[in-house]
C-alpha cells in the first residue's frame, strides 16, 4: 500500500469506524435508557440530497448498479479470497459487503482494507441475529429470539436490540440483518423455529418493533425479515423453494403484522424471502423476484420507503432455477435495492446493465435503487453522529441474565417441589450432554451436591444401571443440547428413557437446556418426576440462572410463546415463588453505579498496602441480591496464596450471633429457651449457690449482667512460660483428646475448671453495658444439655445444613485443608506457633475449639447467607426454622438508650454516630464484629447485607490499623451512598 493509499485508508477508517471501533476503548457510552436516539427518517434534508447527488455524479451507470451489490466476505478465509473480494471493491465498485465467519481482530483489519479500496464507503452488513457471535468466534452470544419472545418483556427486547446494535457499531458494521419477523406458525419449520419470537402474530409484532427500535437507536440499520412471512413453511429455502398457502387475508392478519410493526417502528430495511406465495403472486415467481410482492404489498400495502433487501441469492430456492447471474438481475428488476450474496458479480452487473438496452429496465429505476443505497450510507456512515460509549459488557450481561430469568419455563411442579427449601437431604444431580459446568458450579454455591456426568443419554442408560441410587434423595436431571433443529430429537436423543431408571419414590426435577419443542410429543412423566423446567438454551448464563431458580433465588414466571401441543399452549407456565435465598446478581440490576462501588476496591487496596491486613473477603447483598462478592490480597504478607471465595476465616466473636444466638432462637422456637430465665434454670450444676445463679439470660446476652470482660485462662495453665504437663499433652491420648493447636492437646474435662474460674470471679455489681465473652461459656453448655449434642452439631443440623452452608463450621480441619483456611496470629505467649486451622481465641481453644463466643469459621458468602436468613425472619420459603417474632425480638434494641445491644446482636448507637457502623444505617440494623478483623451488618429497613472478613491479627494482634483507618465503616459508607444515589434516580 503506497503512502497516498494509506492516508486514504486511515481517513476512511476513522470515518467509518471512528465512533465505535476506535473510540470504544477510550470513551464511555451512557446506558441505553439515556442514549440520544438515532434519528431514523425516510425524508431527506438538503445536505443529504447534496451529498447523494454529488456521489451519483461520480458514478457511471454500471457503477450505480454495482452499489446494490452486497458481496459475501469471510475475514478468516485467506489471502486469495480477500484479494478477490478487494478486486470486486476496487474494479467493480460494489456497494457493500456482508461478513460471515471470522474473528473480531481479522474482521476489523479486513474492513479497513476493503474501505481503503472503495470509491464510496462500503455499507458493511452482518447476519447477526444473536449478536456477532453468530459469525465471529470467541464473542459472547445473545439469547435466541425464541428465548427473547418467551421472556416477553418489551423493554428487555429493545435493550438487547440496542446492545446488538452497539456491538455491530463498535466493529464498523452498519447493518444487522435482524430481527426475524416471521411468525413461527409451523412447529416443524426447518429453518425459522428458534429464530422467531413465537407463534402469536401480535406478540411477534410487538417484539419486532421493540428490537427494531433498539438496533436503530444504536445507529445501526435494522432489517426485518423474511417478507412476506417464512413462518409457516416445511421446507428450507436454502435447499428448495417453499410454498406458503395462506390466503391474502391470512397474510394480512398474521404474517404481515410484524413487518407492519417493524416498519412503523422505523426499520430502514426489509428482507424479502424466497417463497412461492400463490395468493400474492399466482405466477409462481419467488417472492424475492416478484415485483407484485415487493411493489404491491411491501411498498404500497405496507407503505415501506426504505431499503428492500433480497435474501441471499446463492440459495438453491432461486439459484438452481434461474442461474447465478439471471437471479441477481431478476431481484434487481423486481425492486430489491440491495442484492445480497450475489455470485458471478461482474457478469451480473453487465447483465443488469444490458436490461436497459432491452427495455426491461430503465435508468430511472437504477437511479432510484442507487439513491436509496447512498441515502442509507449517508445516514449510517457519513452523517452518523459520534457517540461516546462505555463498556457495554455489564449492561449486556444484565440483560442476558434477565431474559433467561424471565423466559425460564416450568411445565410441572407437583406439590410445590420447587424451589428446594431445606438442603439437609441428599441431592444427586445427573447431567447428560456437553457444556454442563456452569449449572454444576452454581448449584454447588448453594449446597452439597453429588454429581454424575454423562455425554449422552445412551451412556447414562448404560452407566446408571451400575449405581445404586438413593430412593430418599432429591434428584436433579439436567439434559443439555446445543442443537436447536429437529434432528436427533432436538439434540436430546433418548433422554426420556433415562427417567425410568430413577427410584419410583424419588423426588426428581428435570431440566431441559435446549429447544422446548422436544416436549411436543410429551405430556406425561414417571411418578418420580415432580418438576420439569425448560431453559430454552444451553448457555452458561441460562444454566447459572436456572440453578438459582431451583434453589429459590427468584420467582419463575415464564410462559410459552408458542404452542407445544394441545396441552401446553401459548401462555402456559407454572409459577414458582422464590424462597428468599441469596441471588447472585450485579450492581446494575439495582441501578447501582459500578464506578461508585469501585471506591470499595480503593479502600481495600490502601488498607492492604498499609498492612492493615494481608487480604479480605467482602460480600454485599441488597434486597437479597449479591452485588459485591470479592476477594482481595493474600492469606499472609509473605508469599501468601491469593484469597478466593473458597477460603475460610476465623470469624471470632461473630460466633456469638452466627452460632450461639441463632441456636438460642431456634431453641426458643422449639419452646426450649426463655431469655427471662435465670442461669440457675439453664445450667444449674455450674452456677448453683453462686452470685451467677440469679443472672438473667437477657442481661447476659445484652452484656449488662456485671461480668468481667475477659479472663486469660491460659495463663493459669502455664509455669515459667511452659504449658502445664498435667493439663496438656503433645499427642492425642486418653483424657488429652481436645486439640488446642498443632501438637497441643488439653484434658477433656478442663472446661469445668474454666467455668469454675468464671463463677469464682466477682461480678461488678453494675447493671450497665460492659462487653464480655464469659456468658457464652454458659450458653455453650446450655445448648449441649438441652439438645444432647455439642453446639457445633446442633447448629450444623438445625441451621447450617438446611441453609446449605458448606463453609461455615467449627473445627475446620475436620473438613478443610490448611490451604483453604486463612491463618491468624503467631501466638508468642500461649501456643507459640502460627495459629492456622485452629481458633484464635485462647479460651475457645482450651474448650477444644467449640465455644459459645468464638470458634466458628466461615467464608463471607456463607455468613451473608446466614444473615439473609435472619433478614428473611428465619424463614426458608414457607418453612419457619426460627419464628419471625423471635427474630424481630432478638435483633431489636432491648434497653435503649442506655444499652444499644439486641439479644446477642450488636446494634448501631442510638444516635447512629460514633458507633460500630457508619452513620447511614437504619436503627433496625443488627450484626456483630470479630476480634480477628471481621464484621457483619444486616439492615432490614434498607435491605442491606454486608460482610467483611479479614485476618488483621496476622501476624500480630496488636495491629489495629483496620480500626484507625476506619476500613470497615468506610466500605459500609460507600455501599450506602451508592444505594441512596440509585434510589434518587
């Protein structure tokens, strides 16, 4: 390329692609709702007229004809193909290119190369019905129109159309041959099917208009197709000419409606199909070559003034009969402004030109075609405003997720089997197909699942016979198909036979990730199948949303947009109500500004840099939706592992609410605990005859019983800096069977001595707030005495397992390796080692790791799930684990204004200021902090659930930078500021 050509290429490149491809990486684009809409008009202004006239004057008659040619191009097809295409641009002066397979990078390079050789800027098109991923590898895919129609949310349809337009615009694509406006009236249609919005003409019309608006608002030319309506065919026009036998009145009542709607919405192009439509054109001429269909019905009847596009002219429905050049000429003469995918380009241009001499074509028609194409180029390229765009990925992800949520269809839910409320029963998941991991991973986030994976139904039939399946388990059978066509039962094969292998009394949920038309012949299922879901597509997003629905994170309200059979018809769908489990979401769903929330990252980065802590986890949920789930830093400062969501932290005094207080609320629900009781009524054998006997449980739980804050029990077990060998051993032997740390075991009865030490410690005699750990030693024993099991067993059985909490536990080394546990302090005084996998608190360690005040480990996500359970008033769906009134009672301030505490729970100060929270929380907020650098707050009024976990005590507990820097309260402040900003919009 010489310097002159290069300069021309550069100029055109910026002209054509500047608003998208070049500036997209640097400039930010407002969300769709606030975008200034692209002006779509078929009237002309003076500047447009002048530009069109000037360009027309530069073109010979053959070159004007060539402007209608949109030739196929593959950016990945190699040099020979690209050289041939470039020659058509340079020599034949063709007007446009339609791009097929390739990759984003080579597409952009190819567009630049072709534009550099164009006399007039090329109109670049792409058949991108589900986004450019339809043609470009490695790009994210949008849902199919069938799924969008099933979601049936016009706002989402318009927004996803806009995102498709933005995606095209950023790549330098001016025209997207979308949406499909066909009404899918024939379930056996081999070519439309999943590409259509549905089988209801009115509904298809509304969604067609919405998508047109979205694409056009992005400044990209939309194209409604395939006129006059390809929905009621049983043949594929790529292979043969289909016949549509509708009467004119049927066309007008059904097929025309979406096209009329799309035209009224402002589409700038309509594609005409290759169809035999006897009622519209009795001559048998294919509609794409029929002047009657184009002029009489599309132009006059529907009043369309924009570009008429032929369907691909290499399709056998027309090319076999008319020949490669003649078919192009016939489409042009019939009224097609753009000739799509023409072959024998040079011969076809000459043939069309020869039709002028033969009288079959006038120069006026050629000029009319050329002017329409040039006007489109003026609007889409030359006069297109430069739009500042932001990264579209978050909005795109949100819309895609919302579409899959709303489309998700339940056709059976016997006895309200879904959602799965309590997760303390075994769940066995049997996956059949490929690309199944997203469903697995999200299910695992909610509870313990046993997984079996097979690639085909046939393999499953063979292998499952070798396994003894638990008849009492809950089963999830997910079938995955990437095929949307009818062959091989829509890609599902012999899926139904697998269901017969389930135990008859089992409780099974069936999920179909693929085309719901697989259910056309099905109306009955084995008795073991209680629920059936259809997710429409086998994408990661569809799988992830479906897993959340099964676990109760959101309502299922999907309805059919087409008839499946006589039983399951348009509008059918069984509703499933959510049960309150956390939903994995993103800030945009709640209107939160991600840029504002990035201030959290900045606060954490500064804290880690200042060595306030090596790393941390943060989870924030608002209105039950997780908007932040992040891990930062490392386990230790020197060569530590990066923190992940799977790491668990010692949550220290949060144990008081996450274990002991929650256990007491459960016992109160069961009628086994009364906060008005004296200690003598609860643990008489340990306090009888002491001043402690008359202490009220409520005073102990609100820290106003006059207990001393803390006792250094370990100091009483050491002599000259060494552990007393009568109390400790280096190995697990005999009565020395309670582990304290690596190679340190304590007598299993020493806890009695600890309780004795407590009751021998004088009370202060003041009934005023003074924080103390000591009361929880008694509640730990009360829980044991009442339930007949250790506190760790009781909370696991009654609370954690039903909630599906897998990483909240006492004694973590029984379940996890040290690699999964974040270390705390290097204990120089007592255990003389790095505390890793054992409770940091010395007293809790001497209790064997299970105490009422400390000992619990968790990740932030499980703790957030527990706090959400409390925000939901102790309910999972319709099941009450803790009575609502008990949650309300315990989380309320008991003795305000003198004492801010709830029963077990910490609260904001009465004035909200100078307390443990930021000053933006509501007075109803409850939670707790932990000595190791942890905190959790739940705000019922604002529906905010905030968890922060760190190991600020590593390697030295005297490090209080986390408090001096106000790290936790400043993060909380950012969250509330973001929330309040969103509410003011």
